[in-house]
C-alpha cells in the first residue's frame, strides 16, 4: 500500500450530504475482485448521462478538477452498503484524501486499509475548505498527516484528529497484510520452534 505523508493537490468541492457507496460505485460494477480499473466508474451515475456522454455539470468532469486528489464533501460520506469497492474506486481515480464533517463507520475504516486518508472536520471548517476548493486548479489544499493539519491555498491551517494506530499505518503504508508481515520474524521463529516440538504436525 502506498504511504501517505503530505499531499498538496487540487480539491474537488462536492458539498452533498449522504453520498452513499452506491453513488460512489454503482452495484453493476461490483463483479470484479480487483482493486484496479474501478476509477473510470467512480460516481458513474452523476458523471455520465444515459447515452454514456459526460455530464459537464459534474465537478470531476470540469477541467479544473479532472485530476483532483482531494474531495471536500458533505456529512455522512460513504453511508449505505459496506462495499469495499467504494474506496477502491476512489483510490483508482486518483483521490487520496476525503474531507467531510462525518463518515459512515465501515467506509471510514476501509479508507485506511486502502491508502486513503478520511478527515472529519467541523461543518464550519468544511465550508471554508469547500469555498477554497471552488477557486479551481490554482487553489491547492495541503494535507500533512504527520502534523495532522489541512492548509488552504491562502494559508489558513486547521488541525484534525486521527487515531494514532491508523495514522501509523498510513504513514508506513501498512494494510492488514503489511501489518502481518511486520511480524514475519516472530512468525518464522514460532513455526521453527513448533516444528521441533511437534514434528508430526
């Protein structure tokens, strides 16, 4: 998993509440078990018209936000079903950070397992970040995970809280497999000792 340390990038304003996982990645795209390739269908029903053409009004289709790496959204982001395809699609599109007043619990946890930093901030702060994001591609937010800060394009800095273990995992790029591999030497020692004590196993 990619490490997350500091990110400076374009933020797409998406001030909608209750963006659920079916809006993030509709159910017809859940047939794959691969993490790659889902980005093209991120927010599919909002990004594309029924004939497959792009909806020019949707923020990620606008020139300033086509390469956004941050989303600033409304409360209860990621609600609905617990599909892990939702953070897969977000990451595959190129989004590394989502900022909102609140998140659905399962989605929030899944973000950390996929190298995405979800940041919960008070509504008044999210409103400031949304307005900053509306300035377009020349206005870039900076997210510093080590310092736990978000800084606007004009220098306003806001502190965010994060669980220390989740922070460690993102900084080191550790998913569940990576955490297990950190214990590889201890596991090898146990297996060697167990093989000596129980050779018939």
